[in-house]
C-alpha cells in the first residue's frame, strides 16, 4: 500500500511563487505541505533574479514607463492588464515590507538611501553572488523552516491525482530514498516555474523538466501561449555548464551603460540604450537583431558572436564584482575582454490558463502561480504576488471543504508507471539519451519557425515517445538517487510539454515577441491578441482562443511587419 | 582527462569503490562539465547534485583530489579523484545529506529576531550598519568549509563548524537582531572550539574571511558572556600578560582554573626538561616598565566596549 | 655585510621553548645577523586578544611594530602565530587610516607611534630569502645527508592567503626548500600544512591529540626520522604531547621534533647542547647520531 499523507493545501515548487503561496496559505490558517524537486531556495529559476523592480505610484512618469514596459516590451500585449494593476498595488505595498521584515537587506548608501538601478525602469538589488533571488529565497526558506511547514525536498511529483471532478492530491517520488507516496490535498498549487531545460542550451536547471506543465496537461488543464518562448542572447558559450551566466544587456548597478553585442566581424549590433531604450529586459529585440546577423552569416546561434563591457570604465564595471569575477575566473579582464556567447532557452511567457483573481486553473482544485501561468511573463515580484493570490484562494477554499476522495486505482496505476521504469539492462538504451534527443529536437527547431520545421519537430518528438520511451533501460534498479530513473520520468514530462508547445506554435499564425514564424512574419493584433489555448482531453488535442482585453494600454497598430514592431 | 569517481550506493553496495572515466578536455571546462560528460555522454548514472551551474545555489561542492571545490566554478585538472564532501553522510556517490547541517542550523535560530517592531519599507538602515556582514552575506551554504574543517573531521566534537558560524555571525552582527546570539555562539555553536587553522578559508568559493569576519566577532561576544573553557582561557591569558608583560603557560593554566589531571602528565614531562616551572603559576618575573603597557592595553579594551 | 633586525621572540621562545631563542641567536651569529630584542614588547595576543577585543588586538600588535620601527626596518619573529598577528595588523593599519589613528591615540601615552615602516618576517624567511642559498651552503659543515625530515609548517605561516600572500602559494614552500639546502631528504605527507591544534590543546585536548597524532603517524609512516617546525606552539603539541598521543592515537611517541634554527644549526656544525636540543620531551639521540656521522663532501660546496 502506498503511504498517503494529508494536507489542506499542497504546494508544488519552491521558488518565488511556491514559497509565498505556502507562507500565505499558512497565514490563512490552512495546513500546508511543500514539495520541491530540488532544494527550496536553491533550485529553479527564481534564484537567477538579478534585481527586483521598484514600483512607485507617486512618480507618474515612472509609472507610465513601467506600464509601457510591462505590457508592451515584457509581455507583447499578452498580459492580463487588470492583473497588472493589482500586481502593481502588491509591489507598491507588500512585496518589499514582507521580505524586509524577514531581514532582507536591499542595498543602500552610507546615508541610508536605497541604491537603485536608475534606468527608465528602476530596480533594487539585494545581492548574494551577484543576484537578488538567492537571498530572498534564503529568507523565505528559513521562515518556512521556522514555522515548521512540512517540506519535502528532492522529491519529484510524478502526477496529479483527480477524483473525476477535481484534483485530489499528487504522487511523489522521494528520489533520495526511492520512497513513493501520495499527498491527499483539498487544493493543489502548482508553482513549477517558467524556465525549463527543454533545449540543448537552456537557463532551466537540471530538475526543471516541465513536470508542472505536463502533469497539468495530463490532468486535463488548458495551456496557453506556450510558444511565446524567450531566449537569452548574451549568455556564456563555454564552458557549457556556464550557459546560465548572463552578461546583462540591461543597466548594471552604478551605470546606465549596458553590455554590447558584437558579430564575428567585430561590429557592434546591439546595445540596450541605443536599440531598445524602453525595455528593461530587451531579450526579444536582441534575438531579432541576432537573427539578422545569423542570416547574414556573421554569427551563429551557438557562438561566433561576443558580448562585453569593455566600453565601460573598468572601475565601474568592477564595482559590480559578480560580473568581474566570472571574467576573472576565465582569466579574462572584464574591462578589456569580450566573451563568446550563445543563445539559451529562457522564460516561457505561456503556461496554465488561469483566472488571475484566484489563480485557479480550468481544473477544479488546481491552482497555478508564477511563471507557470499564462497571464504574465514572470519575475520574482509578480511570481510572489501570484503565490499570495493562489495561496490565499486555495487556503480559503480548503477551509470550507472536506478532503476529497483519493482515487486508489489512479494511485496504483501511477505507482505502476513510475516503477515500470525501474528496469536495469546493461545494454540500454539509457533515458539520458532520450532526454538529450528531446533537447536536441527543440534546439534544432530554435528561433526561426515555420509550418514545416514545427511539423518535423512534432514527428521527431513522436518518434522518441513511441520508439525510445518504451525501451528505456537503466544502469541499475537501485531506488536510491537513481539519476537514470529520474531521467526516464523527466523525459515523459518533457515530451508532453514540448509537444504541447509545438502544437501551440502551429496554431499561432503570426509572429510576436520572441516567437518568429517566417511564414507569418507580422504581428497580427486583430486575430492573435489572445490566449492561444491547447488541451488534451481523452487523448485528443483541442485548441481554442480566448480574447485578451487591453483596457489600459492597447497596441497602436493592428498589424505590422515583425521586424519593424517595437516590442 | 582522467576521472576517478567515488561510487557508493548504500542500498546495494557493501563498500565504496572508484570508477574511472576518460573525458575529453574542452576549453574552459569546469569540474561540473566533466561530471556532466560522464552522466550525459557516457550515460553513467552517477549521483551528483547540480542545480544552478552558476555559483548561486551551492549544491555541487565535492572533494577533488582531497580538497572541497564548487564543481560548477572551479576548472578541471588533468587527473581528478572526485569524492563526496567530508563530514556529511553519503546518500549516493557524490551526493551527501544536508540534513545534519539543517538540523544544526535550526538550533541557532537562523531567522532575524527583531529588537524592535518592523518599521515599514524602507526601514532605517545604512550601508555602514551592515558593512561588517557584507562578505558573510555572500555565503551560499555549499558546505565546502564544513568539509575542510579538521575539527569536524575528527568526528567527535560539538563544534558547529564554519558554515554554521557564518550564518550565526551574520545575524549576531545585524543591528536589527535582538536574539541572545552570544549565548548561542558560546554554548550551542561552541565557537571557542574553532582551532583557528584557517582551513575553511581557501576552500570558500565566496572568498569569505571566515575566521576574522565571522568567527572572531562571535568569539568576542561569547567572551563577554562566557563561562566556557575557551573564554576563561582568553581572560586568563590577558590577565597574565597584564601582570607580567608576557604570557606564561603555567600562569595561564592556573588562572584558567585549568588543573585537569589529564594535562598533569604532560606538565610533569615538560617540567623535567625545564620547559615549565610550577612556581611560575603564581609567582614569576614581571617585566620592568609594565605600567605603561598595562595602561595602553586597558585604554584599547575600553574603546571597544 | 651585517644585517640588523628588530627581534620579537614571543612568549614561547622565552618560556617553554627557550631553546628556540638560544638556537635562533646561535644561528644568527654565524651569519653576522644582529637580532636586537625589543624591550618590554608585551604580547601579540596569540589567538586570545583577538577573541577579546579587536582594538586590543590592533594596539598590542601596533605597539610591538612601533617599538621595532625604532630599531630596524624589519622585525623578525620565530612563532607562526606571532607572525600572522603582526603581519595582519601591519597590513590592516597601513590600509585603514582611522584604525591607525585610534591605535596611535592609545600608544601616545607611552610616547610610541606606529608609522607602518617595518616589514615583519619569520626567521625562516631570513634564512631562505635574505641570506639565500649561497650564504647558507657556505656555512654547512655537516650536511644532513640521508636524514629524512618531515616539515611541519603550522597554519599561521601560510593561511590566510589574504594576509600571507605569496608565502601561502609557493611552488616550493620555504621549509621544504631549506631542508633540501641543508642536505636533508624531505618527507612528503598530508599533515605538513595542517593544524596541530595548539590553540585548543588546553580546552579541547582530544582534538589536538587527534590532529597531531594523525600528522605524526603519517610522517612516521612515510619514513620521517624527525619533524621540523617553524612554530614553537606546534612544537609544544608535537613534542610535549607526543607521549600522550602514543598511547591513544596514531603517533608512535618517538619522533623527534626540531625547531628550524636547530635543524639549520646542526647542519652548520653547532653543538646540540648549544642548540638546546636536550630540552625536548621526545629524545633526539637518533637524529644527533645520524648528523654526527656526516662529513662534508666536495659536492656540498657550490
């Protein structure tokens, strides 16, 4: 018999959204359990947050800049604008006090004034190893431990369990021990992030195999705008393990200057203040400009171009010691040398289709918070807000509800699926090979898309699903930290998520933000200002559109060529 | 490159073994890239942790040729014997359990205990107020220092170890914190059991001056409240120097109340060789002109309080 | 050429390890090196002052440095822990004007002032750097040929790197180099750069015994006939506590521990009694017998 634990609210994920969901649900009096596939506060995308946006309502010009950035550049008009207004209130009133109360120190000067990155969109930093995310999450981690909220780390959630009407819990594999158990919950908050390791180069980390998307899909939830997939352009090419080191194209502390991009001929082809002054995270514009260089034969997606800060005085850039240390560790001088870069798959705009007032998904009992949703690109602040909304809504609902029945049959079927992979065979094939193949398929599909290459990717994914997955064999059948076993489970998640993403891309017949279809090379606000939804019901793929309202900031043009659009 | 990797699966193996792998060198390669190659290309199911790959999460530290290193940060070497961190139980292969560290952390109340109620954002705080903890705040809990600590390596101590002391010291030196950190440092973390060997510092990827900026401030706090042998000894040492102008082993021992029989054998042997005079414990020569020295010391001590 | 240094022997060399002071002066005399001992210098505080008051730690060391400034441009010490304290404070006060001012306020009453004008060095470095190979070799009359010596550095002559700088990262560390020049064979063992545990030997004895016991066991296991150390604190643990390790830990209890100046002095023909060698707890007869049989060969002269 599989062990079954019980809780009011089950939170899956330990980043900005998951931690806040847990804390806020607990504040409302609900019993909370947290399951994290990595280590809470040490895994996932949130620790990569470089700084946090500083929202004020008193400065009207700053506020207009902020809105323009949020809606136009950051979300390509796909954001829920009413959500943006509520999130803005949260950022103004709650976000900073909540974290500062726990002891976070945001940088100040010797007089006690907040030091900020004073670009058009201001932001604050609270550094640990050059990033703000790690310190924010460390404080939340310790608060969660202080309150003794049950926390299951290095535990992979393998499926959501439903009783036919609503989600009733989840199955968990503690991969440190190999113990498989279930958590029965009144409500489940999924917060598994928006940055998955689905392509050969990705900012998503090892444990991020899109389990959240895949489990939600299998539970019947709607997924929207998965194809709006960002890529970093200025990330370190070598060593490979440093593909997550980001050479910031947005202003660093102490300067309004930014890194520049240079093609193989040494010509500068991108700098934020020149090419996208309104954007704080100008990745989509960088991508388009790199695309032109690639097409001109002056760069490759994986190298042949460089980034650097050598136009900035050395003392300024060295003051931002984290960047200088990366250079130094490679034997380079940050004030003189440039580093070869490659693109890395980064944040996904899309995700679960949610009602942003509660973060409820289309499946009862299932909430989604943070970048996993489809309503906003993400970021530490917004994800925290989502966590709060989801945590509070899930807790309030849970307090009025009895524990749902746990479907025993589904539980045993999932146990059979998970343990089915635990077969050793000296000959293989190994799950890692299938995993690498999926990443290669998505890397090959890359940035420039069309009907043909997306169909080809779909077929290639199908081949992995049908030919490789049933034959996967492990090196050992040990249940203890068996990376092969995890790789097999990851591969299944990745296949579901990637297939949904490619299908979603096939449906969108325009280009927008980071999504470029050369067969539809224009932005089409008339037809595609929508949540582009896919779902799988009884094995059948469904799709539909849900219009996005733009009450506060509508786009200026209905239709314009992709490479001319300023967002 | 030649890798010798520690393999141990406690659920199957009776004892650890080493497996060797040949890994092609790539420019700028990190230790992590070599492990990834074994896992991905050679498809070997070695257990190892990596989460961020960019020196933020601190999950990937391993011992390489006997020294703890953050795998994602340090370059490869031609021949590497890669083993799990020391002083922590092994889960499998290179993966160690962080549970003992977490349990010890819980004992030092690792959250801010505010002296006064939180005043709202931004609270009054200057960069100078938090300057003493600037380096401590860079700690990513990779536990390399715990692995390098020879006191922990003896396996028979209630010393908390450098990583815990960094965490405690960050809070203890936080002007907002009002918890009894001195008592925690003295009696829970046993800060005076640090042997001042600095073995923790060269292995710290965050380059924290652990002894000077984390441990010694705690020792000073623990000294003020302290009844531990370490605090008593420091007190006796200073007293002796003030009385005589120099330290003397017998006198410091006597003043510390350090008459343990265990040390008697050693003392007798030293006495036989003329290294120790028991009469020094109480009497002994005082340096002429001591008055000035004593005044100078006392002026400085006062300035610190 | 006469070399003149200010000299701070520290409490060990004036107390438990008086033979260190004697032998250091004896070796210095061979080279026309004048060590002028400071008067009423006080103490660097070992690890104690810094655990009591940072200001006391700074002032006590600055006081020694200020006294040394009156005598010479370099201050020589023979103890690792004194060395680290003095170098660290010197470095700190040179960089930090406010700290310098505070310290000088305290020193003023005694008519002293710290300017940051002296360099602090260990006597080992005087031998290896200031005198150098040719001068050393010229004095060797009993090369330590065939003597297997395990160097034991002690922590505070190599760590932390931020203070000890190049001394922490040499390709051939000073003590290995010196042993080789003296004609000895260097025994390689992991304990050479590790901690003896002195600073807790009276408060947590078992830790010190385990650490040092293990180092000595390794040294002996790798064939060492004796250990040489530049630090009297390490010497005290390794020598005086060694019999105790023999009963409970890895060490055998019969491994002689020599000071750097004693090892150098032996090679340079000084008498064991003059070097204070009989003062050690662990008997050194075997080493002395080995050395006594040594004769200079033509290959020993440059």
